[in-house]
C-alpha cells in the first residue's frame, strides 16, 4: 500500500513538472485559439451530458 501511495506522489510530481514546462511556451494567437477551444469544449460537454442523461435514463428504466 505504501508503494502505491509513493507511486501516486511520483506521478503527481512528474505531471506538475510537465505542466510547468509546457506553460512556459508563449502562444502568439492566444485570443483566437482560446475562443475556438472554448467553443469546442462547450460542444463536447453538451454532447457528453446529453449522452450521459440518456444512459442514466436507460439505466433507471432497466432497474424499474
């Protein structure tokens, strides 16, 4: 169990370091890419929530 906790901490530290390395690169067209990314993420979330609600409805319908 202690090995697993240690492994989780190592993964967290590696992920933090990788994130900091990636964020040091500046993006020249940040405003345009941020708007496009926000639109894409909103569409993805809407589709996933819709599918999840259908799956939940089917699950509840099958239980009853």
